[in-house]
């Protein structure tokens, strides 16, 4: 997203972090869903296909996690740092919601 538009909507540089976080959550959900589907698959062929999809979903999750760690958006091994990131994101979301309610 272009910087001018980001500043207009009050998100600044936060947009990439929000998109990456949403993508990570979707990837994590996909891993869970493939795992459940795999346990309920009725045929060996279906289980094989689901295992391949599960491997891809796990790799996608890892890629997104590595990207977020490199960018400083995600600190899976430093709880206090992650807490600060989460608090900042929550504060920004709250401020945006309040700004929108005044319009």
C-alpha cells in the first residue's frame, strides 16, 4: 500500500504487519483444518493428498513466520517483546475504531 494512503487511513507502516499477521493466522488455521480432515479421510488416496496439502501449509506457515521475525513483527521466543508488539497493534486498532466512530 502506498505511504500516502497508509497515512490517510491512520495506519502508517502498520499495514504490512497487519497483512502478515492475518496471513499467518490463516496459515495456522489451514494447518489445523488439514490435520482434522486428515484424521477423518476415508481413503488412502485422500489421505495422501491431504498430507501433501498439510506439508505445503506447514511450509507456508514457516515462511510467513520467518518473514515476520526478520521484520520484527513477531517474537515467538521473546514473550515481553511480543507483548509490546501486540499492545501497540491493539492500541492502534482501538484508536482507528474510535476515529471512525467520530466521523
